C-alpha cells in the first residue's frame, strides 16, 4: 500500500491575488462544450472547459471530452503542452513513444511535453477519453 501524504495547505504568496468577491463556478456538461475536429481522425472532441468556451472560459487549463468510434485511430503526434488522458469508457491501444500499451476505463495516462502519443479504439463501443491539457491547446 502506498504511503499517504498529509496535505499541509498552500505556502507563500499565491500566484493569483484573492479577489474580494469570490468568483462564480462554471458548472457545465459536454453538451455545453464546443466541438473540435482533429485533422486526419474521425474522432470528435468537445471543449468543455477551454478559453474558447464562454460557458467555462479557463485561462490555463483545457478539458476536452474525446469520442473515438470503434476501430478508429488518432495517429501519434506530440506538442509542447502537458496532458493527462483518463479513459472513461471503452478500451484501446495507446502508442507512447513508439510502444503500444493497452488502456481501458479507469486508466490515467500522464503525457509530459513532447511525449509522442496516439490512440486506437480496439473495442466495439465508442472510446471516451477525458483529456486535460495545460496550457490549453489552441
């Protein structure tokens, strides 16, 4: 069992000043997001939390729900942003720096900047992936 670390709170000056009036939260669903198409792929992304979405305009974070139909591939590529993929539903194979890795619901994949990655839906249902990007992709 992993050792549990106690969270001690934040130390030092925060990078963002605390406002006198707390900002409102943005509560959204994928239906509130903005669809995005990735070139060369039949999957579709939905920018749920992203600077381009007026319903949840994050500045330093992007959350995209990515839907990949059965037997469709998002070819490997890389970029300067850091990402985390969370497999929500389905199963597939991720290509990570040229090596294949099986993934399924409940799998988290951390992608440092410039880590080459791609994904193939090897199942019979739509592969649903929550993608968190920092900073958000354009």
